[in-house]
C-alpha cells in the first residue's frame, strides 16, 4: 500500500451538512488526505469548496489532474469530472455521458491503488453512489464507513452501501471523523514500521563465500 492514507468520501450535492460535520471534527494532524466527490455542476463548484473551507482547519483545494495527494489536505471534485487515484496521485478526467457515479469510480480506483489501506466513506445522499465502490474496497481488504441513516438528510446512499454487507462502520459523521483519525494513525504507524524493517534488513551485510568455502 502507499504510505499516505487517502480517504475517499462520496456525498450528495444537495446536502453539504454531513460533509461539513465530518471535516469539522477532524484534527489538524489527522495524517490523511481526503478526496470529496459528488455530482457538481459549474454553478455550485466554488460554493462547494468555499463552504467546506469554512468548516475545517485543513486546506481545501480543487482536485487537479496529476496532483500528488498530501496529508492533511482536502481535495474537492470540480464540475463535470471524475476523480481517481493512481500511484498516490489524483487523476481528473471529464465525466462520461449517462449516469454519473463519482463515488463508485473513486472508491474502485483507490481499492486498486491502496489495497488494504483504502478507506471509503459514504455520506448522506440520494441514489446508490458508493455502494459498488464499497464492495470493491472490501474485496481489497480496505475499510468502509457509512453514515448512520437516522442522521442523514438523504439516507438512500448510506442505506444502499450498508445493504451490500460491505460496510465496516455505521456512524454519525462526527463519529466517523474520530474513527478515521484512529485508523489513519494506525495505518501510518504500520507503514513506518514496515519501512524500518525493510531498511534494517537491507543494512545487514551477508558475508561473501570464497572459493575455499563449501
């Protein structure tokens, strides 16, 4: 898995309350990058970024193609695009025609890129975006969250994800933030330990065998 935890969040363009609650509860040193996707038209693009920036101490920036995801940053989908993750970089492409499920696309790419380090969050929203993506993350042994439907203005998206049987945690947005912080710190610690073990192994010198040794 990539060293930096990346949290993919699928939400509804009609309900920013859940995303704002999640971001507001995150500490400044949460150790992860957050990528927020929803179906956004050009008229709401700036409103989305501005609204989220007012509710979090983390920098909020528009997702641009080939950006390297950085810790403690929030990346927001731009109008009429899809966002994926490849080798820890954000890739942005024009959305295809037809039904648009940006959450499923992002979650699936993150599962392929980060494997068991993939983290997906499905928040309040209409429809079923995020359900197929949650399945992809679970199959990669990653971790999935869904908003507790009773706290969601539009519960369809969380319910669809939960009904797949592929959601690990069902919590309110502020509770998801607390669990994400615990999880990302754990993932970072595991990655650092693996890097240290690898460096220690590489530093061990193996005596050369001379022609007289058998």
